[in-house]
C-alpha cells in the first residue's frame, strides 16, 4: 500500500469516527450522506425518487408505496433497514414530508413512530 493510499484510508477512518458524533435528529441529511457514503449525485438521485412520488400525490394518483421502497433498493443496492433511514432523514429534514408520511403509514414500524404521531 503506497503512502497516498494509507493517508486516504486514515482520513476515511477519521471521517467515520467524526460522523458518529453527528446527531441524526438535528442534522439528518449530513448524517445520512456520511452513513451511506454518498456524494452529491447520490443525494440528488434520492431526491429524484422522492420527487417522483410527490408528483404522483399531487396528481391524485393511487400510489403503491412498496414501489418507493423498490426504487430506492434498486437505485442504491440497499435493504429495507436503509430505506427506513432514508425516509426518516428526509422527514426529519422537513423534505418530502407527505411522501414520507404515506410511506410510513403503509409500512408502519417502530422506527416510524415519530412520523405516525405527527398529526399535521
């Protein structure tokens, strides 16, 4: 392993340690981006998926909320637990809240308790 590779590996390790101090409730998107090892393009792709479902809601379409999960899984090669993290991050950041509420309602679990009790 060359010196540059060692330095990059060390910096990534330091960033991982620092990321553990990010409060995901107060800084949900930065926490998500670090947790997922995303770049700006990845975050934009996630926004695009949520926007797709937001447009369906606005158009009054009937939405199969499992499709949102499938889209996220395919796009990011993730599992259901990570889908929940993404939904919570956007919800806590006050982004795509209607999409998050509908998804949470159709996939109720303990992690979505805070979304389920939101009455607005």
